């Protein structure tokens, strides 16, 4: 509509489920990988965007290829453990006693997303209910960025399609040889 709806109007909405599921896979995978990078190396996620092809993650520290490979392996171990993804609104006392990732100081009610032994982060986004639903997390590129590293990541269905494309390319190249 091109004008505000009158107060009390009835509206109907429809969720674009394939898009929503894709975003939930990417976002939950980002939590798992960010939490793993934070736990292993103290890296903070200072920027995040779900793009049409990849998830962009800006990490606060430069990380080597070996460090990224180790974090990717451990993140995928958390996926395979099929952990429950917990959304909670802790009371102020419990929140004050909880260690969690946040990009800024927060006041008032805070929603925490917890993947046990993997991540605890203040977040208002949409997530899967279990880590196993992510399927696969893959870091497809890493480049130096503002003193840290910018990652391009794919999760879930995007990661499966990426792995399939790699296998097809390898097959095509081997056929040429």
C-alpha cells in the first residue's frame, strides 16, 4: 500500500519459507562459527551480512588459513553433535552473571541465543532449533580487512550446493587431464 493502514485494520502476511529457512541456516551457522572463532582465538565478529550468495563475517583479528580450517572443523563438529539452540530472556541478575557476545552495551531485556559449549550471543534474529539442522558450514574465502579478516561463508543448503559445484568442477578438470 502507498499509505498508512488505519489502526485496527486486519492484514494478512505470508512467509517466504524457502528464503526464511535459508536465512535461519545462514544465521545459525554464523553463530556457531563466530562462537568457535571467539572461543579459540578471541576473535570478535564486528560485521555480519546475509547476502544473496554468501554470508559476510568481519572478524576483529587476522587469522591464518590453519586457524580458519581448525575453526571450520570445530564448528562442523558442533553441527554434527546436533545441539539444541536455546533462545532465552534471562532476568537482570542472571544476565549480569552470564558471559555472552554482544557488539554493544545493552540495557533492558536481552534475548540470548545459546548453542551449548559453542556460542552465547545477544541476538534478535531467526534461528534453527538444533545445530544439526545447519547441515554444513564452509568458509569459501578469507581476505585481510581493517586489521582483521573478512570471511565469505555458506551454510546449510548453500553449503551443500557449493560442495556439489566443487565436485562437478573437479570432475570436469580431471576429465580434461
